[in-house]
């Protein structure tokens, strides 16, 4: 049973201190609204500082938005307190950019994957272990590696474990905050294929955050471009790429296009 | 044929970690770069590309043993003393570090950090240094050099920090610049800007560039030659266009195929080639 | 300015809290000042209760606290039962001696420990590092009491330095430089004990923080730009490594008044230590409370100075950056 995600008018600001002087307010996100139908993918694209990470953190309720609504399936979660939020946490999970900092490198893979189950008190010890093993297999790793420490895996494998951890509670929505950047090209391809398979198998809804248009164009149905805390353009991926309206979008598309054109030139006639 | 500026001859590097087996990070690498040339090193993580860059600037970690020679302008760097090497680093060979955010000292102002590099290699008085700092900041495309110079790293954006690091690298007009993944953490439009900036600077001052990256797309239209690395070996070398048009080695073919299908196309991914 | 004002208010509130806690706790301590007197058959119970009334000890706790607070404002800090005099001048006379001892000891500790720590770190694994490491580990594992008694025994046996007291018996006859020399000789024993107990901690801490900075990417980048080793150490590494060292320095400052009590008692140095010990044993309430308050003031001042130093040295803290140490 898939779950949609709707964000309406999300706003969040931060105070930055300036030593002994007054503090300035930074509007990280302002009036952000989008809708992801159940089982579909939306990519939030923008340069660094555009506010995309802030939106991601608010959607997962790592932070509380100052105003706006977040509808997870039929439930509005932006105002809920910690206790009422707890049972809903299993519905939406996040995968972070750098697996070496989002997971304790000295913990074993099984400890990492079982941790959410432990916190939400699901299953017995053996059941948790079995679930961890099946998740390892599902993300393309061998269950024999369950007891290896995180720092013994390669970057791509670490990210797979992070995905397995996110899947442990059988969420309906996954938020991927720059989860693909920093990986090698071939690893990115493999992870994208994995994500596609998982989406089909479990009817997952994805919110992708990225600064790289080229990488996400393959995975996403919808595109929303952010700049300075606001969404400046959104729509189906194909339309945006083929016909970008706003200047920020045009810059992003042009950059991706540049490499494509250079490639075509290098290849000459053989394309 | 013009004399080569840098020549790696059968360079091998072995790591001896405290617990674990010794690993061969670099295996008999042969490479030469002439003055003013832009050479790209393409490889995935674990291919030895970072070790190659470190070896050229002779900043290998202490638990490493090397074999072979690194000739710079005719001198073998592997037998030079630390004193001589620290004179060469920054002045003749410069390294643009990987992550600009962590490459800058957080408690020193930008202007001071650039001045430190100048101080180490050039005998300028204070006024001369300030002037040079302003020139450098302007050259890397940062307006308002006064404000930037007196700022701390955390007050600048990621793109600005990257430009500052480049300014530090070119401060003494080195003949060779080695850059290890300098743009991989930046967004695409910014990557383009930095690439254009670097190639402009390299052409203007006739600097050679050794550009290490895992993203083949960034080398297009930028590098003159490319060396492809896999498991510590340089498996293929040649002019950029030739590598992309007629890749010989199966690994290169897989990489080029990936680039074509994945990074640049709008078609959905059907079969992913696995490069390793 | 707002920052300073806020800290000052917080400090005052804290001090009031400490005083209340002190009063409350001493109330629960068994015994009272007059217990010894009660044992003496020559003193009648009426005399004792008259004394109690005289000193106001039969009043309820709140009233006693109020009277004490009033005397604080006056500058008296209460009244000593044993010495029959206001507490403040008694405290201050002894506190001066303690401060002399501890500031000298702190200076020596840091003058030795800081450069040694930096040197150990920069010659990682080398001979200096190994030797300093062993000596530090050895010193850290010995309790301060043991060091104190060992040095005391050594001093007494060898008769090389005077033991006990601040000045020799013929102090009034000495003038000028000879007087200073006399005090310095008497300082030798307690200062040595304090330094030996403290220098290892400073050295290890400084070494650890410098080592961590040496591995930082920005230092590797500086090496790549050809910055010389010495200049890099002083101009690039130390400012970065200063942060944890300043915190430790703040701790040292905070303990200036309270950290040497044991040593003073053992070495016979006429500071706050013996005063507090005697007062506690005799249940001379107000001296104990006054001394505790004085130590708290120093503690707060020490922490405050450390915070100000940190703010001045680290621009990241000034800007409220989340990833500053």
C-alpha cells in the first residue's frame, strides 16, 4: 500500500550569530510546495545553499518547520510532538550523503541494520537477525558479510547498507539527501538500478535531493528546481529538461547539456 | 619532441598498514607531461589515482615504500631531501587539495593564508604581498578582494572557497598543478565554471595540469590527454578524443559506454554496464 | 556586552545557590562548635547556651542565613567562632598565600608542559615522544598524596630545603632579596609537588590536540603548498590546537584556589588548606562557608576567562558555527 507525500507552504529560517553583535536571520526555505503521488519519484534540484537539504530534514522531521504542512499519506506531521510522531517514523526514512558519517564505521553491518528494529522494539533477536540478512541480500550484498565492520566495506557497499538500514522498518517513503554524490560513476549506476528495483518491488515513494541533474534524470518522474529557498519551477522531468523556463533551471540544464555536446563532438560521427 | 616537464618511470608504491597485508597502490606507472599540457587521470576509487598525485608531490603517507623515479625538470624527486622538496612544493609543483572546505585553516583569515604561501617562496614586502593577493583573487574570479581577504573560511560559500584554494595553488606561478577531484563535490554549473577557469589560467601562464577525477565527462573539452587507471595500473593513455572515440582497453570501453548511457542521456537506464 | 552581562548575572545566581546549598549541608553535618566545650566539666551548660545565643546559633536556619548574607554585603563574610573575628580578613590573609603558591605552580606546570607536549607531538614516535610519554604515564598513575609524601620525605631526609611554613624563624631579621629568597626556598617543596602532579596532564592533553591537528586536511594542504615545518607548527598548527588547550587552561585557573588544599596541609604551607581543615574539624561554620564561596568565585572566574579566551581565539565560535570544537 503506497503512500504519497505532499508539502504545502513549508518555511524554515535559521538564526546565525555574529559574535557579540546582532544575529542575522537566514530564510532557508520559503513557501515550498510540491506533491509526490504514491509510488513516484520527485527530484529536488538546486545549487548548494538553495535550501534543498533543509526541506529534506523538515520532511523527515529531523527539524520542525516554522510554518507549512507536511502530509504523509493522510496524516499531517508538521505539528506532531515526539510521542505521536514515533509510530509514524517508520513510514518515512532518510538516506544521507556520506555513509562514513551517517553510520558508525566501527559498528558491524548487522548492528547498523538491526538498530531501527531494536529502537522500535520489533521482533525477537533472531527475527531481527533474519531480517537484516534478507535486507543485505536485497540490496545486493552477501549475508555472510553481516558481521563485518562498516569501515571494511567500499563506498558503494556502505551506501547499500545505509539503504538496507532505511528499509528495515518497511517505510513507504524514502528521502535521499545527495545519496549519490561522491560515488564513482559505475557505482552510481548500480545504486540507481537498485533503487529502481526497490521502488518497483515495494511501491516506494522517493524524494531525491541532488545538485546533479544528469544523475537523477534517470530515476525521477517529477522535477522541482530550488533557488534561494524557493521552488522556481517544477513539473515532469522530460518537460523541464527539454523546455526550461526559469533562468536557474536553464543554467542547470545547460551545464548538463554542455557535457553531452562535448561528448558528441568527441565521438564525431559515431554516436 | 619537447622535453617533458614531468616524467614518471616505472613508479610503484606499496602501502604497509600496521595490521594487514601490504597493498600495491601503484604498479609500474609510466607517464610524461610536457609544459603547458593538461593531462587527465581517470579512475574509480581504489584505482591508485590519488596515490599517483601524492607521489608526484612527494607527500606519500609515511607507511609507504616506493620504487621507480619521478623526474621533474630533469631531477629525481624521490632522492631529494625534505628541505629541497619543500622548496619545490608550492613553487614549482602545486597541489589543489580535494575538499576546499577542509583544505583551508578555519582560524586564519583568507588573506593571511595566501600570504603564507607567498611568504614561503617569494621575497615580497608586505605591500607587494597584498597587491599580489588582490591580483590572485581577481584572477580566480572573486570580486571584492578586500572583503574576501579579511574573511574567515566559514564565511565564504563552497564555490568561493574552491576559488581561494585555486588562488593559493597558483600563487607562485608553478609549472605543474596537480588537482585531485577538485570539483566532484560541486554542483554542475559550478564545475563548469571551475573547469573553464582552470583551463584559462593554465593556458595563460603555460602551466601543466594533472587533473585526477572519476568523472569522465569533466575531461571532455578540457584535457589534452587522458590516462585511465585501474587497480594501480595505467591501462590506457592517449589524446582525449581518441580515448572517447576509440577506446582500446575493455575497462576504458566500459567507462566510456557508461558515460554515454548514463551521465548524458535522457533515455531511462535499461542495462547498466558494470565497469568493475 | 550583552554576553558579559548575561554571564555575570548567571554567576551571581550560581553563587547564591552555592551559599544556600552550603548552609543546608553544614546543617546536616553532625556536631557543633561547642561539642568540645561540653565535654569540659569546668564549663557549665548555662555558659554554653549563653554563648550559643550570643553567636546566634540557636536561631532558625533562615534567620542565620539572612544574617550571614547581610554580613557578606558588609564585607565581613560572617564571624569565626574560634578566632573570634570576622571571617573575611582571616580568609584573605590565607588566600593570598595559596594564590602565591598555586599561580607559581601553574606557571611552571604550563611552561614545562606546553612546549613538551608540542615537541612530543611534532616528533611523533621519536625519542622525545617515547621518553615524555613514559614519564607522563608514570606521573599520572601516582596519586597526588603519594607524590606529596615522597617529596616530603626526601626533603626532610636530605635537609636541603626548609620544610613547613612560609618563612624561616628569623624572618624579621631578613631584608629585601634575602626575604624573597627565603620565601622561594619554602615554596620549593609544595610547588614541586603540585608541578609533578599536574604537568603530565597538561603534556598529554597538549600532545593529543596537536597530534589531531597535524593530521587535519588543512595542514596537509599547507604542506602541499611548501610551507616550512617550523613556521607551520607555530603559525598554522598551534592556533588550531589552541582550542582544547584553552579549555584545560580554564580548568587550571578555576582550580587555583581549591586545588592545592591537600598539598598545603602535607607540606605545611600556610594557605587556605590548613585553615579549612581546622575549621571543618572544629565546626567553625562560617569559615568553611566563606572559604567554599571564595573557591566558587575563583572557579566561575576561571571558566569565564577561558570562555572569553576561546571566543577571542576561534572565529568559528564567534559566529556560532555548529562544528566548532
